[in-house]
């Protein structure tokens, strides 16, 4: 009876601890987990399972590394939030698999992504004909984001590309829309945005800018 009581108490304590850890690590859907999140979650789950089975060792030998893993994940998440380079290093960046209706086989090979994977994920989104797809982007989480072709051609058919993220200019995206860094700064100055570091997010699509300032900065009208 004492053995069963010990198992129940260990299970309950670890359940509460894991619940608190996952809440502190932030709310994210399973499909949106980064590789780092997935590794941490798997290690914590494995430690908890071992601790429940091994009743001889003190449970604090399990609690300490679990909390330490949580602190590592939260620290890396903080640096990922503050630094674009660090974020790209940890999570990578989205890959365009289908661009304006054309499959990019080189991009697929770079991600070790095959046509069976592509067709499977398209079917999961109820897309029967690959010809209906304008853009397909393989996200860093492994999910496939799909934009269908417009039936009416009034819109440009372009995809939203961030030109500024966290105050940093994305020169590669400017190149994709045949614009320059000078053009961007000039256009933003016309709209009253002199300091790019104040801008949290900026995109340009269908001839229109979308500009969002960092918290605490006054948005232009």
C-alpha cells in the first residue's frame, strides 16, 4: 500500500511541476513548437517517467534538472526574442516551397522535403490540385502554410514580406521586390518615420505600407 501511495504522490507532484513549467515556458500549439521546445519537452517527460518508476532515489534529483532545463529554455527564448541572428540560428527561417505557382525543387532539397510530404500536407488542407496553389511556405515548425491563387486577378498576387523586423532591415526581402535600402528609408521618411529602430514591423504589399511601431512609440496617422 505504501508503494502505491508513493507512486501517486510522485505522479501528482510531477504533474503539478510539469504544468507550472509548461505555463512559464509560454503557450504554443504542438505544431508550432521549435526544435528547442520539442527537445526540452521530451527530456522533461522522460525525466518525469523515470522518477515515477524509480522510487528509491529522491525526487529532488529529478526536480532540479527539470527546473534547470526550464531556465535554459526561457533564457534562450529571451535571446531569441531580442536578436534576429540568434533566432535564425535556433529556429531557422521559413522556406518558400511554391513561389507564384512554381515549385522550387532546390528549396525542397535543402530542407530534405519531398513531393510526398508536399502532397500530404496539401491534402491535409483540403487542396486537391497543386495548380491551385500560389504560395506554399514551409514554416520553421514544419507546418506548411498555403496561399491559394486568386480567382479574380485584381490583386497583385504577392506575398507579404517583412522589410523591417525589430528595427532591422531585411535586405534579402527588399531584393525580392526589386527595391533598395535607400528607397525604403526615403519612403519611410516621407511618412514621418526617421528612425528605423523605432519600427517593430514593416511590410510593403500592393503598393501599400504596413508599419507598426515598438511599444511606447507614437504611431503616425
